[in-house]
């Protein structure tokens, strides 16, 4: 059964599959060495996790709403606050 909540992106099984790579990458930021590696080479780090173009653009722009639309889970996205460039969408 599909639910619609105005103004909300529902995180269901389909979104979990869509955002698997993005969420896996964000989870990796629990390790300081991975945060440093990301900051040194963001494109290379995103490629390592095979992010889609939509996900890469959302990460590049630090656009949390776009990351959620690309399958990001707010729990994992919290770990993406790794640089001072983070901003609200």
C-alpha cells in the first residue's frame, strides 16, 4: 500500500533500494579517515560508491532535500555534515 503525505518523501523499500549506495557512502563517514578521503577527492569518493548522477549532484550541492529524493535516509544523511559547506535545502 502506497501512502502520500504532502510535502514528505516517504522512505520505503523502493527508496531504500534507490538510495543504497548513497546511504552506504554516508555511513562510511563514521570513520574519520573516510571523511578525510571524501574531502580530498569528493568525485573519486562518490565514484567509489557508484552514486548516480542525481545523487552526486545532490552531494556536490549539499542539498539535503535532493539527497532524500535520491533515496537518502535522514539517519545516514546526518553523517554527511562533514564539512562547513553543508547547508539547508
